[in-house]
């Protein structure tokens, strides 16, 4: 063991030498305590033992999130102790305080932000988004050609909306600002239906903005409930009603200018208005019921999980189905019952067969996919939706955040959970004693969502209007692509996983036909089945769900295999020509 006697300046010089390795905690202690003591040794010898216990943040290079957790945001254990000491030992109040502090610290650690309290409900960007490298995307020629086609060919997703008033222009502008994915598919619908769906979307987005704002109604939750309950009957269609101070950015502007939305709404046919108002009332009432529900640890069970998805997405499926029928664009078969039976749908006898079961399965498939993908973001937000009935089968504690610990999602065992290529020795060490309980829970929920696919495909197969088909098909194909990239992927627990932009473009192009939709469901379901670990606790469930999808889609998928090969050849030639032209004229 080497010993070296140094002065304060010499120590700092040695610690600045990048070739020398120092313990992160020693560096913190030197920075926070040793150097101040050293500056006045006489005073330091007279110091009394500290009564407060401090939590320090390490230097930026040692901290997840590039050091975004500053010392100012660190929780002082002494403060927690002081707050707890005022409460009776073993009381529910003391336990609640302790859990609240623990959850706050964990959310801060996971998000890399200064504190979870500052994170706005419903906002994006709270956690890292796992991106694909540009090289990886450019190497996929069919995806590159599809992206170029969607971007530069107007007929890929034509805009059929016609503006005849300033109010319509405002609504269309807000649609483009608040929608990340639906604006293009709404605008390609037949003009009259497009306005029905556009207004329907903006109304629900405004309602959702009120429900999502955790600051405006922080001390007055009943006021929020009143707004949600009154939105459909009192606000929608009232050309003098607007709301300020709620939401952020484009959503805030939408509520400020909601009188324009109401004026356009009032020009729609009575049947369309009835559908939009009815669904808004039902969603508003459902949201009001959840305002006071503690969702910090997810929904209670699988039934409440499904019911929540029905409230925020199944009802949308019902409304869209009724809107298609009201315009006479589709047949009543789309309002029928599927394989899945839902407690929140009317029975076949009560509804005369129009249970809207298929429509609910469509909506639930999309919402369950979003909930699976957004595990970490929702948990950090303090409102999670993974059902406790499911995740507690895999976790060792009663804390949903356990799944985000490296020891739960296979750090050192999964390449995506640890850079084992760059540091194989580190991966071997980290992997000792590590479990994969989080991955097992993830795969169970993916299988649960995949069980809805037969109903979704049945619904799509009943559609007769090309634009309506594409409007419905694109989100469904995007959903199974998202599930495929999330499946068995530890990155779900470290950020938000998304599909490649080029792949999204291919899915948009291919979703113009049922044959293309079947091809992708077949391909992606097969990939999930192939990647399912042999020792996965839900392997039987996963394989059963994927086998059912493959059975339905295989005939059409095999029929399109030749055309796919031709498309690849065309894409290769097209990209080669573009590269040649670039070199000749721009290089």
C-alpha cells in the first residue's frame, strides 16, 4: 500500500489528474468537507460532532443523467427525521410520510431532474428517450425510401380539409400543435367526417388537459372534478366559454380559444354533435372519479386496469365507430361483439348485438400499449397504471419502483441493460445476483395486450371506406410495432422506447390495405414469439397470443412476400441513384 504526504494544493492537483482513479465518495467528502476544514485547522479541531446527516450528490461523471441531480435537490435525512419525529411511531401518517419521501427521492433519481414535484402531469421529456442512431436508420433502405415517400409525396397522406372560416383555421392549427401522431391521419379523412373527428379530438384533448394539470387544481381537487363533469353539457357548444391558466403551451392556447372549437362544433350535424357530447360526458365523469384515486402504485387489478383503458381509449373507439355510422360511411357490423367480453359493454341481448365490443378492444389495445411503453415516465409522474395484481406477482416488495432497479431488469445479463460489449468484466460483476423480474412482468403485460389483436383485426376487416380504414389501421400497426420493440427489453425501465422513424414510415405506407396490415402483424408477432425466453414465466401466454395472430394473418402475409422483395430491390436502386446524384451534383 503506497502512502504519500501531501498539502491541500497537492491533493487537489493529484485529484485533477485524470490518469489517477479516486473513489466518487472520497471526492465528494474532499469537496464538501475536507477542504473547508483544511483551510482553518485550528477551528476544525474545535468543531463539535455533526448532528445532521447529509446526503451528497456525486460529481457529474459519476451520476446518472449527466449530473443533472444537483446538491441543492438532495434530500437531507435530518429533515426527514425531524418531520417523522413529530408523528407517532407506527402511525399511518408516519408511514405515509416515509413512503412519500422515498417515492420522491426515487422519482428524482429516475428522472434526473431536480425534483419530482416540478414535473408536470401529462408533459413529455421527464425521462430519457432511447433513440436509434442515424447510421442504424440509414442502413435500412426500405425504411429510408418509405420515409422519403411519406415526406415528399403529397398523395401518401393527402390533406382533404377545407377551411371556410377563421374558427376552422384555428382548430386545424391547434390540431397540428397538440397532436404528435393523429393530425395527418385525421386530415386525410373525407372532408365532412374529418371535421367531426378533428373537433372530437380537440374536445377530448381539452378535457384531458384539465384532468392532467396537477398544479392548477392542486389545492382544489373538487373544482377540477366539477370542471370535468360539466365539460360536455355546459362548456362544449357554449360560444362564450374559455379557460385560462390551465395546461401548458398549445394545450393552454386550446383552452384559451375553446370558443372557436364550440363554434365549429355547433355547425356539425346533430347526430355528430350527439356522439361527441355523449362520449365527452362519459369520459369527464370517469376522469372525475379518478381525481382522488392514488395511482402511485398503479391500478389495483386487471379489471380496474381494463376499466381505466376503457375510460380513456375504449370510449374513444365507441365514439369513432358511432361517428362513422352517423355519416353513413360504414356498416353496422363494426358496432358488434368480438372474442373479448367486457364488463363495461352492454350485453348482446341488451344491445341487439351492437355491444361495441370490437371498438373497445381496438381502443384498449392502443391504450395498453401506451401504458406498457410509458412505465417509467408514468411512475416518475406519480400516476402509474401497471396493475398491482400483475406486477406484485413478480416484485419482491410492495413498491412499483422496484422494477426500475438494475437488479430487477437484468443489468449485466441483458446487453441493453449494461454496456457488456464495452465492459464485459463489469457486466459479469454487475450480473451476479441480478434478477429479471421486471422483464417477466413486462412480457406478461405485452402478452395481455396481444390477446386483443384478433378483435382489432376483425374490426379493420369490416371497414369499407379506404380513408377510414387507414385512419384506424395506422395506430393499430404502430401499436404492435411498439409492443415488439418493448418486449423483453430492459430499456423500458430506463426511459421511453420508440420505434424507428423509418419503420413508422413503412407502416404508414403499408397500412393502406388489409394485406399490408396482416403482413406487419404476422411479421412482428413472429418476432416476439422467436425472442420469447425459454424460461419466461409467461412464455405459454406469449406463445398462445402470438400463435393466434399468426394463424389469422399468415395467408395474406405469405402472399405479399414476393412484392416485399421487389420493394426492397426498388428501394436499393432508388437510394443508389440518389447517392449517385448527390455525389455528382452536390458532392
